[in-house]
């Protein structure tokens, strides 16, 4: 069975990257770039470099040629060429070569350093939809001097305004608490009571970071009420995470409680719990998942991660995302490595006559764009 | 090193399917069949089909030819052909082609829709032993109007009667509570005390579903007293499960407490915790495991699951099961995909001279039937 | 891209085995040897043999030729040949063929049956550094009749003396309690209070086994104060372990608390939690890990385990160890299987032009010896 049509189809898939952040606005030096090639927020041990990692090797192998260098260019040469071309041209090239047709941009984190909705649209020449981070909306509200008693109502209003043009919502409750939270909706009285001390702290410190589980539950349920697809950071991330508390299985009761509301839940990244996420996506009609982030950071091993994403979940329940943040190398590699992983997984099945070639192409299209278009109700020219 | 003798041996293995349910008695329509191709008990999102899954693709690839269709037949054609042949013929063909020499049938769930011991023996032409579900025995007893004070003694009696001809027992404590239960045997006083309210509820509602952890522990320990091999549902299953509470590692203390009784514990399915099960099977002489259920539902990826089952556990501690329930496609694919997975795992080891060919055949026989015959004390003619 | 230089480089890597125990001093009979080919401390079911396991097959495949037998020699022939050569010659041959340049020997367990620092140096002809087990130091101290009130100060003194020439420390808190311990340093008052009953028990029974979490935390923090690299048994081990309490993610807060002290933490073995360990090694600069032990016990499947170790962790954060204990077969196979796994993982990446050949060699050197030399400050001729 010829596998060439499959290879061509995967190469040309007009991907919807359903969870991505902005590319960097400005040039960065080596130290800064290295810190963006890891989920760590600390420099590595002296004498080591983040380039000596699966992601670092992938940058040198695949991004170097996009910038006009030989594959496997040394980090020094890569940095020099990056500086020579300038941030704008580097971003333009790497985004163009990614073959992403549409971005759903999560705008909640360190937005000042990154291209926003318009900037990403300009740099990529592609449409960009917005995913609104619930925690950011609440934190913005807290900084306005809202009274605790008014918080529940005011948050619903703020959310409605902030998401008027959004296609989805996102929560980072994984980072702020973990998934071992009470799966029930808190009462307004509980929310007001939790808001009091927190708002006083915000006023005193001038900084707002919501970590109270009652307030986090409030924003999750307000998100459910808003009715847009709700993304949840799951699994692996920076050291703020206590990873054992971010196993998506801990969400089981919350997932059941949300089910009657008809809101889709999208479990993001999920590594190393992606098999658990696949289980949830099989048994709950409103649960979806992807393996973004992990694909980039596992580099050559991402073929295993992508393959493991193709187990329990029906093919209508798996999505593609890069979770790229900052260096456009991540936007580029997220797409490239996922395509590569899909090709590696599906090709032997088609070659062996175990999957029909047309089915394999259809599965790649479902995961690559169709599922995202359906869930987020995107226009077809997406 | 020639791998042909290994391929032939695996293809012809007279399997003992040590945990399986009855095939469907009657024809079903597409909606009903789709619901039996997933562990979900809910329909998928509108516009999606359970045929777009690893299991759905496997049905179309391997079951279609058994029914006289081309591989990869469309779901509509497959359903039409199924209806044309009728349930009896479909079942007869798919069972015959599975090459299973003996079934150990778990008879505890929705038995009315499924072939029983005799029906399965007739449809397959093979001997069928019985695995009795402990929860069902207790629930049947509850419906007889037993008094709480008599429950402990009466359950032992009922279990003796019900299992007079059984080869093993099964518990679904994973579904009803999870494995985070007190690993000690409850006292009769505790059992009577827990039985009171439950029996009143059974009387009031007319339905009996045991979920009280004291009663569940009582039936587990009564099962241990009965002395037959005791199967435990582990890991992945329908949405009743809270999967993080079904990691077999949570059974560690219970396993240690059971050890002096000389009763074998068989951890069923285990996905995605099959590596954890393999560890338990290595360190505890009375612990065994299989990767049934997951093999079917991961389709082409089942080769990874089967390979992962061949890590820590000694080869005398791994068994084969399909965990098929309902559509005889599941009985067929459970055997076919396990054979395929074993062949995929063992062939390169033999080809590379890293395992002796005779050893590989012996391991396939241990897992395929010998271990089950030893544990369940089955007659050699299977 | 030629992969021959990579194969040659991996074959010749002068490994630093950064966590290993002594080889057996004496000949053993079959029953004793079988018990040392499993992490179980119980004989298997009657009629089964530990030779029917991944490790057993690996012994027959790779150790048999080192003893002058054909590959896949039967266990009986293997045992006979072992007896014929004698323990000393068997050890000499298997160590020599392992190609290990330096051993870091953990000396805390059943040292009487095993070669010590000098014995291993003589048998291997290679330098041997010492890793001191913290629990053993405390237990030795307890047997001297120390008063509870003096324990904190006396333990610091004893540790200083005992580790004067050591290159690292080790804790088995995983075995004695699990990782769900209070991550804060206990006060001396708490330590004294916990020491009282324990020391009375030691005096009464004449045996010392520390399992009190306060005392275990005391020795961990005393280890941190000592300033040497600190190894932690993680994951899979003998049945003393409650494996779900040994997920390294449970160490997250302890890891954060240790960070300011500048002490490196080395997560040993880690199976089946090695992906979790890789995450910790990425985000925390002072966390390292290896997949020793699991590599031996998964035999032909160790290529999967080694490959999975090459995901999130930067290559400067992964180490090699065998965790061999007792039969020198384990010392031999630990090195052989790890080399084989690295070769299997890296070769296709180099062959496909996805990693530069020189990078692959460099990664093998980092993991095989350079990282250990840096972390333990070993001499270059190590």
C-alpha cells in the first residue's frame, strides 16, 4: 500500500494550533533564549547548556535551515544568525514554514514581551482567534479595587466583556492549586468570603496572583457558565506545578459535574499523563486532549509521545497544539514534530495494510484541524 | 535465526481466555453496537462515530474479512453484512477464527443480553469454565430478604453454592469504591452494621448495588476464604471508575495480607497501570496480571501495550485475556491483537539472536495458556 | 550518515557506574542465585523459575559466553559452569567485560556477603569510590548506646567521620517510609523526642532499623548539611516498598527546600516513574536521575526504558548506573544493556540525519561518565 499520499497530506495539513502563545517581540540574548528552551525558570548547572537537550538539538536540526544555516549548526552560529536576521524576520520565516492555517492564541501570560493577536496575525499572515485566561481576568479585576461583596457579579460581567470576541477559555488551576480541588461549584457567599483577604492583599502589595482554591473554583464555574470551550493546563509545566497533583484523573468528578452544562473541556499537553487523558477523552463525550508542549520538549522522542496519544481516545477527541511561548522556534517545531510523529505512527499501519490509507489521512485531518474547527466553531476558511 | 517457527506457534496457540464475558445473544443496531465499541456509556459528540477509533478501525480491518467483506469495509457495509448473516452466524464465525481453546467466562454483568456458559460452549465448540463475580452473589443474596445479622454466614453459604463448579472469582471493587480501602478483614460485627442500612435500601428500592466499603471488603475476604483464584478489575474501564483510585499499587497492603492464605490474585486489564502490575507480579508470588481490554481498545497500538507487559513480571506470571463483552468482534480481536502484539515483540528478539527461538515459543505458550491452566487447575485438554 | 563511529564510541565508553553494590564474595547455589535475579524476597510459585524472566534470559544470552558457554545456555549448564569457574573467576570475567572505568559503591546493605571497596577494586582492577548510606550510619550509631538527647549532634559527628573519604550519600527513605514525608527539616527537639522510643527498642531487640519519619527526615537533612551529592532510591524495588508512595513527584517540595543548599539530588532507578524523574531533572538545576535497576530487570525491553530516559531531562542531567547487587551478572548486564539501549535509541536519529553524529557521541559520553565526574568531582582518570 503506497504511503506517499499520506505523507503528502500530513505535510500539507493546514493545522489549527488550538493552544499557542505569542512569539517574542524582540531579539533576545543567549541566556534569555536558553531559559525559553526549558520549562525551568532557573539557569542550569554551571558548564551546561539548554542546547544540550532534545529541544535544543531539534532547534539546531530544523530551525537552522529555515534561517539559512546548515542543519546542526552550533549554538553560537545559530545565535549569531538569529541576531543578524532580527526578531521580525526570524519569526516571519519560522511561522511561515510551520504551515499553520490558524492560531488560537492564549493571551494571559507576560503579554508585553510577546506578539499579541494582531502581531501574530501580521507575522504569520494567518487568522488568529483568542483564548482568554480566566485567572488573568480575575486578577485584572482585582487590581481595579473591586469590593469582595461585588466580586461574583463583577467577575461574570468582566468575563463577558473580555470574551466578547474570544473562541475559548483557559485555566491554569493546575499551576495555582492542582486538580485536587472540591469539584462542586462554590456558593457566592464562599467566594465573597475568600475574596476579602485576597483583595486586601492585592491592595497592599499591588500584585494579584489568585491561588485560593475557592476563587479558582469560582472562575472555573464562571467559565463553564460562559459556555465557551474551556482549556485546562494539564501535566508537565514549570516548577510552580506540583506535578502529581496535575494528573487529569483527579478531575474526574469535576468533569462529571460539568457534563450537564454542555461545555467542552480541553486537556492541554498532558505529558506524562497523556494516556490518562486519552482514557478521559474516550469515556466522557465533552473531554478532548492534546500532547502539545511535550512534543517540543521531547524532540526526537516526540514520535513516542504522539503515538501514545493514539490509543484510547476516539480520533474525534484529539487535537493538535504547539503550546509555543516566546521563541518562534517553538511555534515551528510544535507543528513540524507533530507532523513527523503522525507520519511515523501512521505510515507503518498503512504500509502493512492495517489501516486504509484514506482513513489515515482522515485521522490526520481530524486531529490536525477538523476537531478544533468543530469544537471552537471556527469558520471553514479558518 | 529463523522466526517462522515462532510465527507458526503463536498463530496456532490454543489460547485460554481467562477473563471473558458472553457474546451478544441478539442482533443490535448501529447505535447499540457503537456503544459496545467503547467503555463509555454515553454517545459521542454529534457528528462523530465510535468507528473512528483504534477499535473501530480494527473491527473493519480484521472482522470484516471473517464476515466475507473486504478489509476496511465501511461501517455501513459492515453493519449491513452483520445483519444479513445474523447474530448467531456472526458469533460462530468470529469465535471460530479466534483460535481460543477454552474460555473462563465471567457471568456477573447483564447476563440476559449475553450468551451464558452453555451458549458460549455451543457457539464456540470449546469448553467454558465459570468465573463468579462476588458482588453479584452478594447482591442476589440481598434481594432474597436476608437479615443483616445473618449476612456474613449466609454469604459464605451462598458463595459456596454459587461457586461449586466455578474455576475462579472476580471482584469489581475498583468500580464500586477504588483500591484505597482498608486492607484488613472487617469483623462480622462491622459487616452486620454496614449491611443494615444497605439491606433496607435494597428492600425499599428493589435494586441492589453494593458500594459500601465494609461490605466490599467482606466479599473480598470471603472470596479469599473460598480459596479459588481471585480476579480483580484493575485500571481502565467505564466512567464509574475513578481511575486514579484503581492503580494496582494501592492494593499493596491487601496483597500482603492475602499472601498467607495461598490464594492467587489476578490483576485484570491494568491499562494504563500495566507496568505497575508487572512490578507487583514480580515481587509477590501470588500476583498475576494481564493486559486484556486495553489490547482491544488500543488497536494498532496494542503492540506497545503487549510489549510493555513483558518487562518486570516473570513469564510465569502473565496471562492472556480478551475481557470481551458483547460483540463477538471483541472476542475475536482480543485474541488476534494479542497474538499480533506477541509476534511483534518477540520476532526481533529472536531474529537478532537475543532470545532463543525455543524460549520465545515457550514464553508465548506460558502466557497464552500454560499459566492459566496452572493457576486455575484446568484439565490439559483445555 | 554513518553510525559506525557512534557504535564504536558507545562500545568503548569508560563508564562511571555511579550507584552500584558489591559483587558476591562466595559461590551460591541455584536457589540463592534465583532470589538475586529478582527484587522479590520470596521464592516464585512452585514449578516456576526466575530464569524465565527478561533478566534470566539476558543472563543466559550475554553472560554465558563470558563464561565460555554458548549463548542461551540452559540454567543448569550455566550454574554448573559458574560453579566450575568459582566465584572469583566469574566475577573477574564479568566485571572485566563490562567496560566500567570507575565504580561508586554503596556499602550500606548486607555488606558481609559482598565485596567491599577494596574487594571490588581488586576484582575489577578499577578505582572504587564510596557512597555512604545514611540509614546505616544512624543505625550503627543507635547500636552504640547513644542517648536520645545526644543523637542529633552525635549523628552529625558520626556522619562526618564515616564520610571522610566518601564521594556521595544515599538514602532509602523510599523503603522505610515513602516520599510522602514532611519536606521541612525537623527540629532537634523533635528528633530527640522520636529517638527516645526507637533507641529503647534498639536496646531491647538488639536490632536497629530506622523507619520513623522524623528520624528519616533528620538523616536526610544531615545529609544535605554534609554537602555531598545525595542519592535517593526512587521507584521500583523489593516488596518493602509501597511503590505508589515512591513516585519522585512526591519529593517536589523537599527538592525545593534543598535547592538553596547547593546540594545535588540524584534520583536512582525511577522505573516506572522515570518520565516523572526526567521532568524534575529538567526544571530543577540540582536534580539528576538514572534508570539503573530497571534496565537489568527489563532485559530486552530495556531499550524502551533507556529511550524513555531521553525525553525531558537535559543531557547534562542523566547518569548511568547498574544498581547491581550480588551476582556480577548484574554488574555486567547493567553496563551491556545500557550501552545497547543507547545504541538502539541514538542510531536511527543519526542515521536519519536528525542528530549530528558528534552530538550523539557527546550525549553518550555525558550520560556514560562526564556527568558523574562533574557531579561527584571525580578525578579525570576516574
